[in-house]
């Protein structure tokens, strides 16, 4: 008998009918002689609504109460899935993250999993239950509820699969697998049969929300292979695994787009040790994530420093940087919202040259201005205007020959 972990995302449990579909799939997996653990997300839109509700109720809810509130979305969906299995004549039981043994650190709203004690899950599997676990949540050593960051049910599934030594981990979602670009942006995008952890990690980190990047990081670290596939079809999806020998033959595997970015620039920063540290320490005090950082060549002992942050953090960043500009003797800080990041990703980039030139040429021909550029070993990111993002993704997708030849099938909504 094999042990299988199946994770179902928000759209897949978005209505009673879809929940019944999930219940049927779980029973099918059990009938195929598997022990079955399901990890469930909140029904589509529920987490967003809870966040909205919190903000309407209190200007600054504490992170602790935020977590208690958000965790309820997954708890509700989990109970509904268990009810649906039971209504079909099966035996299922729902568990909160805490009951499932997910222990985290104390960082509310983006907790890290410290340890998983799957004893209760194993006992219940032994008794023949389908065990339905609430994703996205755990508890601190003191028993406080925590959540694992947006998209965190992916992490719950991967971590549970690792802790249970599962034979398979399947991430069921509303698209057929991992595509060469978000199929909602590029309808011709191609589904991949397999992808290296590193590529998916870069894509997820660059805005492809098909998998939470922390979940991919965890899978890579602990060697948990998984498959991303559709909960509405029976076709195989995309297998994420350690890099295989021929994977480098493909130069560009995928394109990611991240919207709602802002570019911040400090002009005439004195070219002295410690200036950059003052700038980024100020930003770090507010836990604002900084991405693409570019410093211009020193001109008359001053440089310009630009970087990107999420647009929602812009007001706070400006507030924090205004005094720093004076303290370090820079001339001014300026910022622009309405930006996007476009990234091309592929492990083949390590052994093939000319990718940057092709990317810049294609954007140039499309009259799309590049504001900032950053690179890693297997990724090139450009910052462009958000209004150009969709067109840039389509042009880039075509330039690198990523389109499939068959008829495009849109994602499920
Ligand atoms: P779930 O609720 O199942 O976790 P998500 O909404 O978090 O689903 O992730 C699935 C979505 O990710 C898809 O609907 C798709 O629009 C988006 N997406 C972004 N980039 C990609 C990509 N490269 N391949 C597939 N889907 C992608
Ligand atoms: N419900 C949570 C979210 O919307 C976690 C998840 O769906 O994975 O972010
Ligand atoms: Mg998700």
C-alpha cells in the first residue's frame, strides 16, 4: 500500500459541487489501494475576504489575531471536504494544522515550519480514514495559531509529504500543470512535463504563483518530488524534481510576470562605505522586501541607487527614506508605482550565451523601455511599466519559441 498526499487549492474547493468532486477523487485514490492524506486550502476568495474584513474592522489588527482569523478559511473547507467524503459513504476526518502536528516558529503571518509530528495522522490512516488536513497553518510551541504566508497550503502539503515519507505528492489546482508562462497572460503557453526545482523556484519567486516559492524551496531542500496537475481532469501534470541530465538542453523554460511593483531611486548618494547600509537598514525595519537593486557607476564620488518594492509598501518606504536622504547627504528620493518585473528563467542559461541580447532586442523592437535589469545564474529580470507587462510577456514568449502548437485551453475560473 502506498501513501499519497493530495493538495487541493482554493478554486478546486470553490463550491459544494467542486468539493464533492474532490471527495470523489480522494475516494478513488483510496480505492486504488493508497493511504490518503488531503491538504485543503480555503475556498476561493475566502482568505482575501477575511483580510478585507480585518482591515475594515481595525486599522492595525495584530498579527496574532490575523492568523486566528485567516486560519478559519482552511478549517471550514477541511470540514466540508470531510463531510463530502462521508456523504459518499467513505470515512474521512478533518484536522487543523495544529492537530496534524505542524509546529512552527513564532513569526505570525509568515511562520516557518520547525517540525512536523505526524503521529495522529499515521494513527488515523491506520484506522482506515482519509485524513483531511487544513493547509496554510500550524502552531507555535505555546499552542498559538500561525499561518505560513500567502499560498502556504502548498508548503503544508510538501512538508507533510516529507514528514510522512509519502510515495507521491500531488498539487491539484485550476490549470493543467506548470506552463511556460501564466496561461491567463499568454494563452499559447505550453504545459511542461517536468521542471527542475531550481527553475520552478526562480519562476515562483519571480511572480508565477502556481506554487508558493517557499514550498518549492522546502521540496528541493528535503528532496520531495511533487506533481502539479488539474483537479478537473485526469491528465498527468508537471513533475518537479531534481535536475536531470538533458534539462540544460532547453535554454529558456519559462517566463514570469510580477505586477504591482514600484521603483525607488536615491540620487547623488555619496560614494562612501555605509551609505547603502543606511538606506536598506531603514527599509528593513518595516519588513519591506526589496528586490532588484542597481547602483550606477560612481560619478564625481556620488552614485544613484535604485531598487524595487511592492507598490503597497511605497508610502511607508518613502516615509522611512526621507530622513535617511538628509542624513547621508543624498540629493533626493523619487519613486514610481505602476511597474512590473518580467523574468526569463532556464537552467540552460548556464551553458548558453546570448539570452540577454535576445531579450533586450525583443523588448526594444516592441518599444518597451527597460528601467532596471538584474540577473542570476538561471534568470534575467527586467523592470518595465506595468501597462506593457502583458505584451512584453507575449513578445518574449514568442521570441524564445515557447508556444505550443496545439489549441490553447484556458484555465478554469
Ligand atoms: P491554488 O488555489 O490551486 O493554489 P493558485 O491560484 O495559487 O491556485 O495558482 C494557480 C494559478 O497560477 C493559475 O490559475 C495561473 O493563473 C497561475 N500561474 C502563474 N504562472 C503560472 C505558470 N507558469 N503555470 C501555470 N499557472 C500559472
Ligand atoms: N488560503 C491561503 C491563501 O489564499 C493559502 C493557500 O491558498 O494556499 O493564501
Ligand atoms: Mg496557490
